[in-house]
C-alpha cells in the first residue's frame, strides 16, 4: 500500500476536529476582546492572574492536569462510554496526570523565557516573534517529539524494546510531522491570542484550549495501527 503523506494525516485529524477547534478559537478571541473592552471581564481575569501570581508553577501544573488529563477523560467516559467507568480510564490517568503536570510546568517556564527574551508588550512585533519561536522551534524540536514519543511508548505497553526507532528521520516524518500539521491548525491562532494577553493570564487561558488539543492528539494516536 502507498504510504500516506504526513501532511495528509495531519490535515485529516484537523478536519475531524474543525468545529471544536473553531469554537475554542472563537472563545479565546472573545476572551481577548472582552479583556480589553469589557471592564467586568477584565476585573475577573485580573483576579485570576493574581491567583496565578501567588501559586506560580503549582497553578500551571494543576491547570494542565485538569485541562489535559481530567477533562478529556471525563469527556471520554460520558460521550464515548455512555457514562460507564472502565479500568482503562484509570490506566489513562496514571499516564496523563504526570505527563500533563510536566508539560504544564514546561510551558509556564517557556512562556517566562519568551517574556524575558522579547518583553511582555502585546505589540505585533513581540507577539509575532513569540508565535514563531513557539510554533516553529519549541514545538517541532521539543513539544511534538516528546508528546509523540511518550504517547507511542504508552501504546507499546511501556516497553523500551524497539523505541530506538523514535529517534530516526522516518519516525519523525511519519508520526511527528502529522502531529505538527494538526497542531499548527489549532495552536497558531490560539498562541497568537495568548501572547496578546498579559503574561500572568497566558497560562490560565492556555487551559481553555488544551483539552481540545489532547482530544485531537488522542484521535490521531488511536488511528495508528499497532
């Protein structure tokens, strides 16, 4: 059989989630507009920023766990399992809770680095630099490979045998590139909005979009043949 082009696999996954993707992007854009033009919303979000300021990396960890692990598993139970809790749900959480805890802290650290490199002003120049570094350096060199490796390792039953293939060009082309194409469709607009908000709000609102990405990535990983 002819091998499917990496971008086609990514586009296929993105198309399957285009409606929820547009909904989340619209919600994020509405939040951005409300923050700058609707004082009650700005006040509420500023309070949220204070909570993030007090809790620091702890907030980022809990935020990512809830958005990336707990909410998607609850959606899986109620939407795809008709409300029935299965052993697999607990097995999934044993993987996703520590994974998203680590990724939440990593994203928070990365956002702080970007603020130090480029500043915190929400200007076109600053936001553009952050989006480019985020999506075309951090993502293809770290976030996408690590996510793909660990989810694939999970699907292999946590066995290390054969994982050497993770570090080959063919693996990157066939599995990581599709992830990137699907990611860009969702996250380029989302991070553009995030970087247009004050730094202390970026991690709290990052959680709004994270659940969508986890569901998208889960859909992609479940389409792979063992």
